[in-house]
């Protein structure tokens, strides 16, 4: 048997050794199964939004599609039906009509014993109907997209870590992070132009509850304003809908006022997600940010959810427990010659059910410790689900009425000779009085106000 010369050209095609059988011909490489998942996701979203297909139907479809893609036998079926040439995407999508129906029926059969067991224990589970009007579908999809921002922080972290595996992506990522930390000052200056406020999706977001913005008086666009929002609730849905978007009609109700909704500084340390927050005009709630935004001149305004993490721990359905021990927001208004506007959101605390841990319980002490270290709290809450009305992470459809009271002008106190901490204390007292009056004036005019379980209460 002749062997190839050791000094022959290494780049030459390999020669077939005499007397040895040829290796079997390998089939052409196929796309990985996950290649077709985007097509399946597009079909599911299209069917949910524009076809008369129930939401539970679509979720079952997605589950069946993932299971089918994970099955290697599906490739054999496609090869048998379609051959090795051509694009398999169309046939792959068509094949999921069968898993769609089968998956939905399987969902019904598997969930029936669970729901029966819950009902025997006095826990009733009300499922979402299969046929839901398209308007409500869009509203649910908009709120679901908003609620996914928190899980996206984890996805964002792993995405950035994955970019570090290659120098072609690691270098641009490091440059971007350096730009965030050393150059970009938009979270502290409000210099980024809001580009996402007018999207149609936020109209669906506000219509989900719905969110209504009410003004008790007109605001002069030649003045500066600090909107102080209460109560915090779990996620401050009303603040986002009324101040971070135009869907509630802020530009029409307060023409000439350029506002910025302020949030935690930590939220702007996440690469990529920070760009989404800046596109809504959101900024950091630091003192530097407040002064820089109000220094832009007449018509500038900021919105601060005053109670913050501490007030979130006080959230309970139908209550209005406020935390007003801090006076920093009053000091910001006084030192920047800005009017202080009390804002009260009826219904904000009724979007979720919460576990009342009690002020002296070990769990509450752990929550307070967690808040002191990280700057945000972790209340235990639940709402409705995507497929049911009784349990999940989605907020309930409770009307939110955001009422803006009459502005408190620091000039009035300056004329009385008050300055420094005396001015701040006087404005703080008037603010508490105005906020209490705002509650009693509108508590019976709103659905959430009529369903309150207690009056407004300042816990600390």
C-alpha cells in the first residue's frame, strides 16, 4: 500500500488510500433549531394582536413550539417532507398549527387538576377568557412590556458578560462603559431629548388601568416646578404614565412645562437599559440632577416620588400611608425658586396585594436592612396573571387618578423674611396641609378614593 510522501504539499487535497473504504457522505449542515424561534415569536405576537385568538391559546402555542424545536425528530420530519434543499422556515411555521391546538388542549387538561385542588381549599382561580377584544389585548401587551423591564436587567447583565468573550465586542463594550462613567452626564443634566413619550404603546398602557391626570389649577410656564408624587405604591405606575409619557395628556393639561421624572441613580448604571430610561426623559434623583434641570430656566420641572422605598413598604390596598420625614424635595424647590406642587394618585396602592409584615417583625427588619444597603426595598406583593385574574406579577385593572394640587410658591415666604431652614420648615408644613386637603377634596370623586379602607395618614 502506497503512502503519501512526507514532503508533499500539505495544501494539496488529500489522496484516497488504496484498499480503505470511503467515509460515508455527510449530509449538508442545517440551521440550528433555535434559528426558527424568532419566526414563531412573530407569528404568536401577530396572532395575539391582530387575529381573533385567545391569549392562553398563544401562550400554549409558544410552549408547544419551544418543545417541538427541542425535539431532534422534527428535523427528520422536515427533511422527509421538504428534502435537503431550500428554506425550511415556511414549512416549519406551518407545522406548528398542530402543536398550537394540541398544546392548548394539553394546557387545559393539565391545569384542570391544579385549579380544582385550589378551589377545594377555598382559593378560586378565574381564567382569562379565550376571546378577548383586541383593544384589551394591546393594553395587556403594553403593561407586560413595562413589567419586563425588571427581568431585563438580568438579561442585560448576562448579555454584557457574553460580549466580553470576544475582543471584537469586548473593546466596544468597555469603551461604552467608560463613556457612561466618565463622559455622559445626561442622567444628571436632562440634556437627552425624550423620544419615546409619544409612542402609541403608552396610550395602551394608560388605558389598561386607566390613568387619568387631573389639574386643579393652571401652571404658569414662566415658573419652575417640583411635582411631589404620592403614594409610591409598589412600582409607581401612575407616575410613569402621567409624567414619563404623554399618553395621559400632560402637554395639553400643562402646556409649556418641560418635566423630567426622576428615579434612582442605580438605574442608570445598567448599560443599554439606561438608554431606554433616558429616551423617556428620566433622570437621576440626585441633588446635582435636580439643580441642573431646574437651572435650565422657566418651564423646567421635575417629578419626585417623595416617599421612595420606605413608602413602598407601607403599601397596602386602599390605604394612603405617606412617608414625609425627608425635606430634601422642599429644600430643592426653595433654593431653586421653584413652586412645589403636591400630587396625589388615587388607586396607586390598589394595583397589587401585599403581605403586611408589621413594623417589628424579623421580615420587616430584613427589608429595612436591604433598603439601607441597596437603596430600594423589596415588598412582598402579587397581582393578577397574564392568564388568570387572581395571582401573578401583572397589576390589576384599577383606575388611577393623578391629581395635581395648587403650587406652593416660596416667594410668599421670602416676603415674610423667612430664609434657610425656617423657609424649608414653613413650606413643608404648608405642603402637608395642602396634600391632606387634596385628599379630602377628591377622595369621593374617584373610584379608588371611594374604596379606601382608611384616610390619609403620615406614618413618619
